C-alpha cells in the first residue's frame, strides 16, 4: 500500500521532529482524553468501537499508521497484497458447467490471466447441446396449445358424439379428445425448468463463441496451447453425426423441396467462422499448424460435405480452399481424398450432396495447373471427370463439371478428342433431361475444339446429332437444331458439308414429314434451306440418293436379293443335303449353320431398319403374294418353309 503524503501547514513550513504518524495520532488522542491512556488497550477498544459503529477507509489508514508510532525511527513498510491463486481448469466440462458459468470479458483481463481465460472458454465451448430435444419440446407445446384452442372453439360441438372426438384427434398430434381420460405430451415442471436451463446454456455458449471470434480477429493471440484448444473446440463441434434426411419435411403442393436447415446452425456458424479466422490469420506458424491439421482432420472436413445444409457446405468449401492454398504439403493428399469421394459416387452410391462444391474447388485448382499437364492430371480427367457424366444426379453439379472439363481443354486442346469420345460413350438414351445437358456441354466443347481434333470425330458426332434431331421429345430436337446458331459449328459444317450433309439429311427429312411439333418442323425447314443455299448441287445429289435408297420398290428388291442369297447358301449347306425350299409334303429343311443364321439375322435387322410404314407393308405383302417362281408359289401345294434358326 502506498504511504499517504503528509499535508503541509498553512505557513508552508513542515515541523522537523514530528512525523506524519505522530501528527495523526495526536489528533486522534485529543478526541478521546476521557478513555484509557494505555496505548495497547486503546487499539483493542478502537477495534471494538469500529465493529459497533462501522469503519471508514480513513480510519483504517489511521489505524495502520498508529502501529508505526511505536517505532518512529524505523522506515514505513509497504504492504504487498498477493492475489489468490487461480482455480485449476478442468479437462472436460459439462452442460451444467456452461449453465452455471459466471462469464468474464476477455478484454477486461490482463495479459497474464487472458491465456487461461481463453483456454477455459474454449473448453466450455467444446460442450455440445442437443437442439433436437429442445425443438421437439417446443413443437409439442405448440401442438398442445393449438389443441387447447381447438377444444375451446369446438366446445359447443363436443356434445355431438364420438365422431367429433375422432376428427379432433386426427388434427392434433399428441392430444386425444374423447369421453375417456385425456392423455397429452405436456411437459412436467422439472422438464420445463430443465429446458429453460438449456436455453440459458445455449445463449451463454453463443456469447462466448462471439467473444472468442472477436478476440482471434482483432488481437495477437498466437500461442501453441491456444491453437491446440482451438483445434479441439472445432473438432468436438463440427465432427458429428449429420442429421438424417428422413426427418426433412416438405410443403405440399411445392414442386421444389424445402431446403434443409440444421437446428445446430446457431453454434455451428460461429464455430466455422472461428475455424476460418484462425486459418487466415497471419500470426500463425505454418510448421506448427501442420502438426494439428493432420490427415484425419482434413478427411473429416471432406466427409462433412455430405451435409444437406447449403450454408454449411459453403463454409466448408471456403475452409478447404484456404487449406489447399496455404499448406503446400497437403495438396496432393487433398486431391486424392476428393478423388476417392468421386469414385465412391461413380461406382457405389450414385448420390452425394457436396459434389458441386467439391467440383468448384477443383475448378480453381485445375485453373492453376502448369502446362504441359502431368500424367496424374490427365488420368484424373479420364478416370474421374468423364465417368461423372453417367451419375443419375448429374443435374445437381453439371455446371461445375462442365467448367472443369473446359479448363482442361484450355490447358491442352488435344484433350478435346478424349472428352468428346467420353461424352459419346456415356450419352443418355432414356433420360431426356440429361440429354439436354449433354447437348449443351457438347456445343461448348466443340466450340473450343481445333480443326485437326474435330476432323477425327466428324462421323460419330454428327450421327449422334442426327439421332437427337429425330427425337420425339421436342426439347431435345430443338436443342440439337439450335447448334446451327453457333457460328463456329456452322462454319465447320459449311467446310465439311460433303461428309456432314449425307449424315444429317435422313434425320432432317424424317422430321419434315413426321415430327409432331411445329417449331421443330420450322427449324428443320430453315436448316435444309441453309444447306441448299450453301451447295445446291450437293443437296440435290444427296436428296436423289436418299429417295432411291428409301423407295418401297427398291426396298423390296433388296429384300428379295437377300433372301435369294440365303436360299443359295442353304443349298450348299452341310454334307450335300437338300435346300430349304421343299417340293414334297413330308420333306423337311435341314438346320442352318452359324453363318447362315448370321445372314438371316442380318436380313431381319435390315428389314426392321427400313421402317414399317404403311406403304412398305403393302408393297411387301403384294410382292410376297405375287406369281414369283423362285418362292415356289405356282398354284401347286409347294410351300415355303423358313429355315429354323440355331442358337449360338
């Protein structure tokens, strides 16, 4: 304690032989002349009087200086107050500790106590609360309150009988209104008190998290012990069992699903913000940080991308991208871990909630690849990105996947042939929505493809486009015809029209005659007019060739020639046996060998490929019922027996 300075007298001079304590004691002694003059007993009496009447700060200071009056020659001693030793921190805290915690502000504590206070609050924040129980209780109370209001409003109609009771029972969850005893899920007094305590604990934890986030963001906090506690707090809060999707509730009548909101997001948002703040902090030592951000921590972060809450996946995307950019040693490990997630989706589960976010991270990573590309990156394109096109839920992440594919073409244009070949390999046949996505991506890839790579794939690409033009789904047909609006693709078609027009003309002609949608028919007419304007001579040649090949008489003639070849092959079949055309009643045709069976099957395929429209069927029947001697129909009992097909 500091010794009070003596006041100077009015004349400005201080007495030489009188100390400050003696002066105070003399004043104090004059007021108590009639009391005992013994100095030792005087102090005891003063203490008793102080207990009865109350003491002031000035009296306490005077009593301290009175003790020094006996030894006036000795210097005054300064009394030092040693603070009480702080309580030891617990290793593990419980929910009750959070509820009963008397919070202290970190700013109001000196540097020595600040580290201990931050550590204590981080350990308290590691305690997790069960939000589902609180929300279920709130829901139950709402149902009960609604049931009571419904009961009061329907009090007049309660006398109508048991039917009203049944209808009320269906409307209210947890409450039965009937003539018997009423059962409800009403909370008891203890449960209500416990729920209030949990609410207080949740609010205290939120306040502590806000304070810690502010402390990490604004002050120099770097300490390895604090970092260890930070990692422990983040781990205990984030790495948890994700909420089940079966608990999700949808609004009736809505086409889209109601977005899922995690009930723990009140605390999770602050924990994610805390994790992001200490990762982007410039005070941290990267070498020390790598010891705590080990493989299991990063793998658990990647597993959290399965969360159905979009807000959580956005935070995870930012945090994982920061880790990839800041720690060079983790990059290869992160790419392999993400690849394993994709392999699991492609070959096992076919479903994942965070594929779009993971592909966004990979898009920025691919953008930073050095050229020429390594074999590892090219294998990633062939084995991961291209097979991802066959997953059922492609529509959820197709935009991000197409961006990654385009990034590879920008790095190495020679990869465009591999990408187009993969698209044609996994082209959807049944799903029209996926087919629209494939057409959009094909247009984007063809626009960036160079001429040498494009020329390798002219025939397979435009055969697939011709099939899309003939699609009965009008959106697919329109999207395929809209490819002519792209200047790059239109110029390429113009340069290679001798090859492309024969591939597309049958589909365009079929659309013009048979398609049910007027828009598709108009677009088809416009495109055929464009081809005619480009090269009228070529267009007429292709048109004439198409008409010759697809006339009914020509179809029948080709079919006859094929059957004659089958008959000739059957005559020379086996060990000199008779042909399949019999003239007797009891003769049977010999079995065919594998080659003849193949020819017959090819004939049947060709027959089906020509199309079974009305005109073709009539001409075929007329031809088969005519007087053709080669088929043995000369008015006698000769019959044609089709050779039996053998199974291979």
